[in-house]
C-alpha cells in the first residue's frame, strides 16, 4: 500500500477504478444491444409456436407421399420450408394421419400460410412498438465520448482511433434484418 507521499502509478489508478471509462461505455452499449436481442428472441420464440406446429404438420403430410403433395408449392418454397423445418426442429404433439388426397395437403398449406401471415403481422407490431431510444442514446454517447475517454486513458490520439468504428443509430430495419419476416408459402406460382 503506497503511503500518502508516494505517487500512485497509472496502473494502480486504473485498477482502483475498475475498467477505464471507454471500456465501460463500450460494455454498456453491448449489454443494451444484447438485452434488446434477448427480448426479441423471447417474443419471436413465443410467436413462432403455432407456425412451427403448422410446419411440422405440413411436412408430415408431404412426407406421407400423398397424391400431389409436392405440387402444391413451388420448389423454392418447398426448399425454404425444409430449411425452416431443419432449423426449427418442430415436434408434433400427436401423430399425423397420412393425407388421403391432395385436398388434405392443400388445406395444410393454407393453414401454414395463414399461420405465417399472422406471425408476420404480430412480429411487425412487436418490433415497431419497441423503444429503441435507450439503445440509441448509448450509441450516441459511445460515438461522442469513446475516443476522448480512450485517448485520455492511453494518452495517444493515434492509439485511441485504432479500430474505432462509429455506431449507427439502431433502426427497426436492423432488427428485421436480424429477425426476418417469414416467407409466405403458396405465394409463388409455377
């Protein structure tokens, strides 16, 4: 422990106050972004419950080799639905009886499309109602003060600028890019 007459070194000063201000600022911005993503993931998972079940049912009917089961969707849509099925790994609550006709498969496709449309509607409402201002205030503060705080800590403007990339304000489109709407099956015609 240094006496009162001994000067405190820079390293000791940094340790005394935890991380430097610029590091804390960056961590706050990152934490706010991660918290927002967590909220979005939770709500998206909740809203995807029915689309997942509808997709599992549709895939089960298509796999049952029903007459015309592959003709109800464009091949690109079938590939998209298979990709979603692989990603989501939906589980049915009960076994699906094999489709007896093409009508059964078309009905399942209509239910799936309706479920995807409802999801998209609810997801858009949720995302548009999010308040992005707290995250954007932190981003603005990061852009304004990060370099100054880092330069003060490192005592070098050149070192402070290395690797710095200003953060753009967060927009609804950024979230929709990260968590996109679902493509509606049956919308592409052969």
